[in-house]
C-alpha cells in the first residue's frame, strides 16, 4: 500500500509539465502575414475546423469542434478564434507558446500529442508568435469546446507528462550552413510547422518518433493503411525530379499524381498548395535530397 502510494507520488512528480517562462520569449512583434503562411504550413485549420453541427459558423474559421479520431479516443480540437470566452481571446503569448511548444494547456494540464506540438516545438518562438498574431486577426466566433470522448482523461494527461520526457524533443531546428537557403527552409517546414514526421516517421513501442528511420514511412495514426516513405522518392521512380515533387504537392491527385489523398494527406496537400511557390519548391528540394 505504502509502496503503491510512493510509486504514484513518484509518477506524479516525474510527470509534472515543465513550462516556458516569460524570459524564454523573444521581444518580437508577431507578424500576421508571415503567420498566415505558417498557419497553412502547419495545417491548424485541418484539425480545428468547425464540426458538422456548428450551423452558421463559417467553415473557413478554426472555430473547433470537428471530431478527430485518435488512438486514445475521439477528440474535439477547440476554438482558436479570438473569442474571449470560448477561444484564445484571453490567452497570453506565453500560454500560447507553452501550448504550441510544450504541450501545456492554459490551466497547466498536459495536452494530448494528437495536437502535434512535438513538431511545433522545433519552430522558432518568433514563428509561433507570428501564428498567434495571425489568429488574432480572425473574427471571434463563440463556439464552446466539446468534451473529448476518451477514457480516463486525467490519468492519460498525467501519463503524457511522463511520456513527454522522452517523446518531446524541444530543439529548435537550426540552419545547416553547408546547404542552400531553400533546402534549409524546406527542412524547417517539414520538421517544424509541416509536422510531416508525425505520420511519415515510424514510431517506437512507446509511440515516440523513431528518428533512426526518419521519414521512412509507418502506420497511419488513425489506423487507415500505411504512410509511404519520403526517402528516395526520385531513386524509387515515384517522381522525376524535385520540380515534379513540387508540382505534385501543389496540384495533388487532380493533376494525375497518386498517393496524395488518403489518411489525412489530402488535407496536408491542399494546405501546402496555399503556400508561396518558393516554399513548396523548398519542401520539394529538401525531400529530393533524402536518399
Ligand atoms: C492533427 C491535428 C491538429 C493540428 C494540425 C493542430 N491541432 Fe491544435 N489541437 C489539436 C487537439 C486534438 C487539441 C486538444 C488537445 C487536448 O485536449 O489535450 C488541440 C489543442 C490546441 C490548443 C490548446 C487549446 C485549448 O483550449 O486548450 C491550441 C492553442 C492549439 N491546439 C493551437 C493549434 C495551432 C495554432 C495549430 C497550427 C499551428 C494547431 N493547433 C494544429 C489538434 C491539432
Ligand atoms: C496526417 C498524416 C500525414 C501528414 C501530417 C503528412 N502526410 Fe504525407 N502522406 C500521408 C499518407 C497517408 C500518404 C499516402 C496517401 C495515399 O496513398 O493516398 C502520404 C503521401 C505523401 C506523399 C506521396 C508519397 C509517394 O510515394 O508518392 C508525399 C510526397 C507526402 N506525403 C509528403 C508529405 C509532406 C511534405 C508532409 C509535411 C508537409 C506530409 N506528407 C505530411 C500522411 C501524412
């Protein structure tokens, strides 16, 4: 009994979330124009769109409520519009950055990594604040968060705190001076906002990304089929060259490319298609270099 209590206490301590403090925030005025590009690269809308029952809410806005099936249950990503009661209206920059890069919610609880903060943690704080600045320009929509349909939610959240100690790498992606500017931009988008790893890198037995098999493909998190490898796309004859990868990402299956629609990739592709031409070219240049 005592041992069990000690064990539980130890678990509690170990799993306490480690938040960033105000000192970790740069003096940076968020840029909503850059933020909009990053918002699309990050696919925020794909998960935070309004649900089918949100009558009268513009489906373009990330007002939350559409169901997201995950291994821990069906989640309802919340409202990201600036509504003070049901959205991010009263959130501070620090709270926003802690959610995006440490997986910590406004009241200090651990967020479920179906929200890919494990990738967003690799972004610069400036870029995260730019997304925040863009979100602040959206019209405020009142749409209360729906309860997630998951078992043992408080225990799962505590467990995630423990998991984060191994599963959350918070290293900000740095440029490699030996590579081109486009390659570096591409790698940054792929590893950070684009969160391509979350689906294209296989996972270990404890559900952390197995970076020894970086982007080598894996099981889909929603369990629908396999996610293809992004390594050797040209060598394996999937695409002719980097420009072909770029055209595929911009045009998707409509233009005769295949393997770009199922398992969430359709949404990813349509978000990438909204990026500036140079950014899609950068992603393609980086992917083409993975051999
Ligand atoms: C793959 C789906 C997915 C994507 C992409 C995604 N989110 Fe989320 N997000 C979620 C889920 C699920 C939750 C709820 C997590 C929880 O309850 O622990 C969430 C929670 C959040 C929260 C915490 C809100 C609250 O009220 O606690 C913020 C802030 C947030 N997301 C912002 C963003 C932003 C900004 C982006 C884009 C940069 C984004 N999300 C992209 C799924 C996603
Ligand atoms: C939500 C999971 C998910 C995310 C995130 C994701 N992908 Fe995919 N991706 C898939 C799946 C699943 C497929 C296969 C789709 C099909 O067969 O219809 C795929 C296919 C692809 C293909 C085609 C591969 C081939 O063999 O032709 C490319 C290229 C690709 N993804 C690039 C990316 C890039 C770049 C990112 C990040 C910006 C990304 N994906 C993020 C799930 C994902």
